[in-house]
C-alpha cells in the first residue's frame, strides 16, 4: 500500500469499499498529476524559455523554432517519466510485481526519450552550424546522421539489457559473432560515412552545387547531402538519389567553378559552305565598309583588305563584335577560330563567356549572337552549310 493510499484511506473509512476507493483515487491523482505536469511543461514553462531565447537571438534561434518545438515536447515527456519513476512507490497502490513492470516501463521510456532529446540537441546544433558562413563549404549532415545512428544503437543495447536485467557488457559480448552480418547490413552507411568525410575535407560537393552525373541521370542542384544518399533536384524538377559513396568512387561534373568564375562559357560553331570562300573583290570591300551594321568595325580597321578572303574578314569582324558586346565577360578567354574542315563545311567557332550565369539570359544571349552572325554572313558573300531538305530540293527544281 502506497503512502498516498494510506492518507486517502482515512477519508474513505466510513465506506464499505474504502480501500478500493482509496486505491482508485491515488491512481487517478498520479495520472492527472502527470498530465498536468506535461501540459504545464509543454504549453507554458518550456515555450516561455523558448520565447526568451528567441528574443535574445531572433536570427539564429528564430530559424530553429520547429526544432525547438520538437525538443520541448520530448523534454516534457522526459520530465514526466522522471517524476513517474520517482513517485511510483509513493502514489500507486500496486503490488511489487506490477510496480517492477511499471518501473521497467518508465525506465525504457526515459531511455527512449533521452535518446530523442539528444537527437534533437544534435539537430539544433546542426541547424546553428548551417547558419555559419563556412557551413556551405563544409557540410556535416552525414556526420550528424552518423551520430544519431550511433545514439540509437546505444539506446537499443541499453533497452535490451534493461529488459533482460543484464549488464550492457553482456549484451555487447554477443555482438562479436554478428560483426560480419552488421558490416553487411551497414555497408552503405559505413561507405557513406567515409565518403562524407572525404567530401567535406576536399569540399567536393555542397548544398546548392550544380552537379552532373550521367550514369545516375542526375543534372541539377544538390538539395540534401546525407550519410547514405545525395538528393539532386534536376532541371526538369525530378529528384535523383545518388549513393554518397558514388561521389568518391565514380566521376561527376561540378559546375561550381563556373558559378564562382564570373562567366559562363559560350562555345558554338557555324559550318560555312566552302564553295562560298573567296578573295574579296573591290565592290564587296566597298559595300562592307559602307554597310551601317559593319561600319563601326571598318572605321577602326584601316588594313588593306584586297588580299584578304571573305572568311578571314568575317572572323575578324566576329571577334570585334564579341569584344565590344556589353553582356560578355571581357576578362576571360574570347576568340573566334577556324576548325578542321569536315564533310559538312568549314566550322567557324566563337568562344567567349557571358557575364550573366543564369540559364535563361545565358541561352538568350547565346542565341542572339548566333542569329547575328548568321544574318551578316551573306554580307561577306558567305553561306552556311545546310543539308538539302525536301523543301529546298523542290524550290531548286522549280
């Protein structure tokens, strides 16, 4: 009989079932007290502390409000477990067997929520770390997941030892025979952990990087860099999951260098029909010099063009056009070159870098430059090589 039951029994002495009423009342008081403690801690006490913390650190703590809410809920249950175990023999009127079962249940709950609280602390610490300036270059998401995994393995060992009433050392002594099985089960986790260390140490990949890994169909930005998998949101809005260790074991392309360089490469070639390549005639030179689109180039170029070919002058004009283009990065490589002639014509490649690295403006700029060069080709008596289509063959026949 508990102490609370003894006290309540004096109140119910006039009744026939005084002991039963005293036991029911004591149990009810114990349960209601735990509920009130939980509500007080969850709804009033812990939120007040949280608001105080956010008040003094609105930027850092304010972004972690969801993690703090989860931590408060777990801590409130932990307090209830401690109070339950501490007051078990004082309040609850049960025999020794039931008390022993309830005590074991309370200890197990306390262990579980102790592990969850530690997991929340790790998550909050990771959230604070991710707000630091260098966190993007050295991600620790894999390390956080590993610490959580080890924590719950330890909790599981302690739970088994508690329920079997054996020392944790006794439980761990039996794991030697299961080492091979555990290595097989956690193979990806072990490989992922080693890969996470190498990725963080060498700064190979971080959140927001644009990576391309064709063997996994990945071409997009890294959304999550975890212990076992890396999530990549592709440009078509699909998500590809890549094993973390694959970033070490296999090759991939990281476009971070392009993003940090201040320019995005434009590399395109126009195939010129080689039958249109010829020496410049006097009439052609005069028409080029007087053309309003090309006049700015010829005003600055006083060379004698009589010995030049039309494709040579076109290359010089194209390079001049790129050098004065306001949307190109002129501090990076910029040239127009002639490639090896092929069966589909003579390739003239323009190679430069745009200042705007965003996808849509980059594509528009690349198209505008190509369109301009295609439009001025006839002025130099040059024509692009194009396979004869059905429409062209019909027109030639007419």
